[in-house]
DNA sequence: GTGTGTGAAGGGTTTCACAGCA
DNA sequence: TGCTGTGAAACCCTTCACACAC
């Protein structure tokens, strides 16, 4: 892949200065913007345009990209489709990731049907719950499995990313079961922070925090 | 309220150095941790303990609080219940905020029933959709309203916080309708960035970004 | 001329370390 | 003694500004 000629390899990148969390998140945004440009058949894009689409500065866009290689043509800009693929590669979207969900409540069920996931290569192939009344029921193409067998199920389904979608009281326990089963990347929807060893990556989606930030804004302006 | 004696008033705070987004988000986390301590009848807490619960440093906790006043007793720590109330006050949780949802799909429906919202004083009293097949149907205690009447509905229900839970193609348009109706705080669940005038605050919940950050981590380690 | 890539400057946030008070 | 509150230092991230390539 031509891409690899201009981009540092994984090994090199590991030796390099650590890439910041915010850069990664913006990359994900650029990716989405580029997707939309490609759909509209817009072949070329400048850092200025990309910045405007995401409400940031063009210098930020160029700096973010510069950590991973040089992707543009001076005086011209970037090829939308090529840049999209290159960012996709950086983000690890080149492969399909197998995703397993812990908790078949509102959130768990919604995520099984979340079209954006499959579109980006996240394949939900397992959903588990502890409630006997829920185990065995069908959610789209999946049958809810018994979370007492987490270890076995995770291995059988080759799950690489775990999602915690259980009530906050059980969140740590659910995460522990996933980690125990070898999962090293967890997306947590419960409104508590989860403890994990440093080799396990946890990201949280916490609606309460977002809406309280809005509350703060409204209360203080 | 005794609290106001030691804490800068809104007016004072406005004149002060702007509080960072991350500080606000951490405040929201401390609030949740304190809630749990209060439930366990733990009366006193140190910045160290609070930090440990949230996986950060104690200096960070003390610094965050110091922007708003002095809440602790040297050599002792903080009173859990008092600090909880004080942070709640800062975050504007002293009042009930009326919330309106745009979009009665999976996410919209899940949010109507989200217990954590009501618990923190966010009261969902309106849900709207554009689809005639959905308008008029019941979701818990709410009847789905016609989004063509957004302006009127928002005013009738005194909505202060809007939630965008429509497909990404319609997200900007949905936000525009809310802003047009006078909404100044929007929580966006669509995976696109929304443009708004500077006096309107937008927070986004973007699951795709979080899971792609996990993908990056797995692909690069 | 146009827009990228990037060192250097600037700004902001976190961590340090300790004075001060219970 | 123990833990808070906080200036100062360290660190990190963003913005600037311009050489350079197309």
C-alpha cells in the first residue's frame, strides 16, 4: 500500500512522541467529514475547508495530520478519498473489529442496531445479560447470552472490544469479567468511572456529564 | 444558604478567569462520586479519596474546587454531603431543567426513560418527530409531537435544553429549528458537528469517536 | 499564486511542593 | 500531625507565521 511509504510504521510510531487523545478524536471527525465529501464527489479538500467543517482552525488540521506523515500537495490540498483511507488506516478501521455487549437493556439493544457501527467496521456479534428473563430473547440477529459464561463466550466469538451497558451498580463487575476474559478495550456507558489495569483502555460515554455541562452553561450566563 | 457566603456569586464568577471545560466535566464526576459516598453514609472525604475514585490526582481535585471557593477543612477533608450540594449548586442542579427531544428513534426513546436524567433534575417533557407514522404514538408518559410545530411546542413546554436524536442527515436542520425556537443549550447525538451561533452551547455524544479511539489503541499497541 | 508542513511562540492545564490552618 | 489551598514550575496543546513545493 503506497500509504505505508510515507507514513511511519507502527514500530516507529510507538517510539515517537505519544499522540494526544484530542488528536485521535479529531482524526475521527476528519474521517467523518471526508466521508461526506467523498459521497458528494468532492475530490480535493484543503485544511481550511476541513477545519471549517469541524469548527476548528486549519493549522490544527495540518498539525494533527503531520504526526502521521505528509498527505497533501502544497498549493493544492488533499485528495478526499485518499486522505479518508489514510486516516481510516491510522484509526485501525482497515479491519473489522468484533464487539461484544454486556447488558441487554435500552442501550445494549440500541447498539445492536446502530448502523454507524457496522458501517465503520464494528461488528456486534455477542450480547450478554445477567437477567434470566432476558437471556435467550432475540435482539435483531442476536440471542441474548448468559453473562455467567462471559469468559467462554468472549473467546468463542473472538471479541476484541467490549461494551459495558449495565446499571452503574454492576458496571465495575461487568468490566472485570470482560478484562478477565482478555478484553483490552472497553466502551463504558454506565455513569461511573471504571478501574482497569494500564494495559486496558477504557472510554466512557457519559450523557450525564454532557447535560450537566449544559446545565452549568445555562446557570452561569 | 451558607454556601453563598464562601462561594463567588454568578456576577463575580463571570468577571473571573473562564473555567475550563475539563474542570466542569470533572466537577460532574466528583458530584457522582459524592452521591455514592453520601449513600454509603461516609461523612468525610479527602481530595485523595475523591481523586482515587475518579482515577486522577488529588492536586487536580483541589485545584478544580479552588476556582469556586474553599470547601474543605485543612487536616480533615470535605464533608461529603455539603460538598455534593455545593457542586450541585455550581453545576446548576439546584433547579429542574425542562428537556425536549428531537427524534423518536432508538436514542430518543431510550432517553425518555433514562432514570439518571430525572434523578439529576432533567425533566423530559417533550419529544418530537417528523415521521407521520411515529407522531401521536406513546413513549412512556409522552405522546410524540409533530416537529413541524417545534417553535410553538418548545415555548408551550418551556423547554430549556434540546436534544438532537435524529439521523445525521437531519441533525443540523433539527438543531436550527431548536435554536430558532430560542433554545440555547443542545445535546447532540448525531455523528456530525453542528454549527450554531456563539451564544448557543452544543455538546456532543458521539459513540463513533469513542469506539474509533479504542480501535486506534488496539491497532497501535 | 496557493495551500501544505513545521519550528517557534503562545496559551492553557496539570503537577509540584509547601505554607497555613484545623 | 494531616490535609487543604495555592503560587510557581512543568508540561502539553494550539496557534502563528513563513519557507517551500506544486
